C-alpha cells in the first residue's frame, strides 16, 4: 500500500482563528497514518514585534497567541500521536517550548518531548557592521537605523532532523513557511537531497497549506461572483501526501468553505514571483507543469511538481527602528458631510505645517477614498456630499512627541474644526522598517542547533 502522510494547517497568520485546528484534530483521530498539525503564525511584521518584546523581557518574544493555539488541542494531539510543527517560537523558540511544557503541566497531561530549532538569529553570529554592509535585495535602506532584529530564513531539514529525535512537537523561529510541511515529509519519506522533484512537490504542498483557509475558500469568497458556502465555519486545509509526490488538498468533514481548482490555483499564485522558480532553502520549486484534478467533493489532486537545485544564498530579514506613527480619525455624517470632512483634512494639514512638523503626512477620507485614493486624489466612483465619512490622518516622525503633536491636532477638531465631528480615536505606536539581504548558507548551517526539552 502506498504510504501517505497527513498534514493539517491550524493557522495561517498570527491571530488567525483559534479554534480552527479542532476539526482537523477530530479528523486525524480516525487516521492511523503519520499525521501532523502545523501552525504558521509568523511574518516579518510579527517577528519584529516579537523581537521588541524579547528585548524588554528575555522570557518573552514567542507568539503572544501561543496559549490560544496550543491549549485546546495539546492533550488530543499527544493522545493520538499528532505531531505539532510551528514557527510559534518567533524571537524566542526556547521560551515557547518552556511555555508549552507549562501548559501541559497545568492540564495535568504528560509533558511533551519538544525539539527546538535555533540558529535563525543572525545577531548571534554576525556583527552589526557585517549586517549593515550587506546590500539589500528589497526594502528600504537601513544603514542609518538601529537594528532590532536580523533573522535568516531556515529550511525544512532542521525540522526533519528534530523529528528524528522522536519528539512530539517541533518549535522553530524564522523558517520559510512551507518548511513546516516539508520538514515532516523529509522525515517520513527519507528523501535524499538530490530527489529534487519530490522536494519541490513537498514545498508546493507547504505553500498551499501555509495560509490556512485561503486555500479552502476563505480569501477566495466574493459574493455573487465566487460564492463559498458556510464561510463562518470554514474548514482549514488538510493535505494527504503520497510517496510519489502527488497530494490531495481537502478539509475536515462537516466544515464550511470550498476546495476547488480555482481556490487551489489562487493560493498557488499567492506571493509567487516566478512560478517556475519558487526559491526556498531546500529547493527551487517549479509549479509550471502542475496538474489539478477533481478527486471528489472538496478534494483536489495536485501532481506534476518539480524542483531544481536550491539557491546558493539564504534570505534574511532585517528589522530596524523607524520612529513613531501618529494615527488619528474623526467622523462626519449627514448633510454636506463630505465637504466638512475635506475641510477637516485641510485644517489638519495646515496646522501640521504651522507647527513645523517634518514628515510625510497622509490624509484620507474613508468612504470617499482610502484604500486606493488619498484625500487629494480623485476616486473613480461617484460620491455624494451627504453621507458618512471618516477622516484618517497618519504620519511617521523620529520622535514620539512629534507624533503626539500631530494627533492632538485631530482631537482638537472637536471644537476647532468643521461642524459635528465625532468619534475621534488617536494612537501613537513605535514603528519598525524591514529590508532583506542575502547571506551565505555556509555561514548559517554551522549555527543551526536542535535542543530537546
């Protein structure tokens, strides 16, 4: 009988639906084949935030949602041999593993054996000057900023190596998202480094799973054009991977959502700059000859994945301080509301200039243009002067006090600005900027370590 490995994705971003993994675990209880539950909860922005928490408190820095994801399913996963793979470790994988052990103790269940992959933090083995001197491949120049985080994207092999130690859970920090699925496949099928077509297929499978319900119809939904049933109960994806490199994308029985050729195709193209050369540390995956076939209701068979040798260098994300953002909003409604909202925006802009605040300010009117148009641009749709509009103003400044000055001007409109403004809200938040560099993998590999807790 052909061996199959089952991988479910219980989260596609930090803060994704906390109970989404429960139907997957319920489905996996019926299965005797190897089964894995992945939580993909890390992005450049969330990692930068996690690094800030770790700097303030060395015990923190892992995902703030760890308890919400792990607590509901930990007992069932341990009881039914469902292994958990996650980048929930963020800036502090060891701290995340310790927290999971605390959850197990609180639940009075056996302590899981946890493999922790470390080595993605470039600041552990590269100096600030070495990082600053590296040319950026995307993002803004960070040479004059204070570096708060520098993390290289690890591949799937360290996850497979951790699984070789018979662990229940693997916690990582910064890896490529697809590695959370490829790691278990490397371990289960014992693929060699030169079996590039199989590794490419495993990477493509991971790419389809990594964003959770995006592949099961959630982000696909567009009423009247692309209808998706029972979206409130959308099921998160499960992959059934066969040893020949083909796999089926499906979802738990009884859940809402949709798995079709269209949903799978949309997710294949998501964040794919070149479908013929999808670069990850383990392989250069090629999606151009994929075949998608219906394999039953909410079941799509994917085959034809390929791969070539991996890139020589690894991508790393650099985060640096970028001042403070002031952000404030105020609403205008009723007769002549749009004219009053525009006047409010003009008043704010003039006041900022009068105060001598340096920085590029963006003023937009939600309802009259915010996603595609700012206040001084002309929208492509017809507007009415009577309606419900919200003025939003934002700007980034080097100092917190400057950002506060800007938002104070919005709050002052309660009595100083056009008639009947209300519902004002204002925030000042620290900002990080990100850029990407390439580093030699020979530098990274010796620093990857696996700890067992």
